[in-house]
C-alpha cells in the first residue's frame, strides 16, 4: 500500500522513525518534508516569502496524498493534548477523505479533542500504535 504520513512538525522525529518500520511491512511511504528552514527567519524576512513557502509545502504534500492509497496520521501528545491533531493535519485528513483514501490514525483521539467528531464521522481507523493493523 502507498501511505502518506501526516503530522504536526513537532512529531517529525517520530515520522522519520516510522518510515523504515512501514517499509519493512511492505508499504511504500511518502512523508512530509521533515528538514525545515528556520521558520522564524522566514516569517521575519517577508510575509509574502513565508506565505509562498507554506503554500508550496501544502501543495507538495497534498500531491503526495493524491498519489497514495492511504494516509497515516502521527498524533502524539502535544501541549497537554493526547492524540493531538492540528489544523493542517485536519486539512490533510479532510482531503484524503474527500479523495476516498483510507485514513489511519496512529493513536486514539480523546473525545474531548476538538477534532474528535470529524475523525469519528469519517470512520478513520485508529491503530492504537500498532502498524500491523494497516490493511
């Protein structure tokens, strides 16, 4: 299966560790660009330059989702939120759902999480950390 990994930038170390594990299970893996420039410098440099940079990241990653059979959302804990899914990742989930891709979520999403209803509504598969459940 071709899988695109989706995650908050705070989880990119975990994303990088998952790639060889997924490949060992026989999957082809696309991942977000995990080597990022100093975002603060980009923001400070010029708002247009930052906007273009962010847009290009979004466009490239959505193209990977389009070419995939599924996405895997890496949703670790962040800022005291268990199973954190941020706005950009929610956008990626929505696109994958719209494109009729399978949506796998690595960890449970707490019912108090603001995105819980959306994850529940699209019937995403919660893996509870077990990559062997991907099928």
